[in-house]
C-alpha cells in the first residue's frame, strides 16, 4: 500500500485494488478522487455514508464511489469505481 503523510491530517493509504482501479481511469477523475479523499482526511465535510452491515464508509465523487476503512487513525482507500459496480463483491 502506498501511504501519503501531510501535516495536520490523517495519513492516507491506497490498497492495491484501489491503485489498479485508478490506473485505468482518466487523470482528471483520479485527481478529483484524490482531492476528495485528502479533503476528508483533513476533516473537511464530504458526501459520506456508512455502508450497511460493515465498518466501511463511502465517499461520493461525481459518478464514482470511494470505499474507505477508517477504523484506526489511518484512512485506507479500499476500492474505487463507478456507482453501478463498486458495491458488488
């Protein structure tokens, strides 16, 4: 996992699945997703919802969804993808 540490915010890590999904996206979409995740790590308000039956949360970024595990003081981006297919396991 790749970690990013910036002063005043929780560290952010991207799982291999998230990195793979983002590698297939257009750079503009990836930049928007990373900006929203880092805004969340800074403590800013984002469109956030808890996923039913899990400890995970999701952030909405346009038509994309970012699944995050935030049980510790670390923000772990579990997966990234379009709204239609991201919730299927």
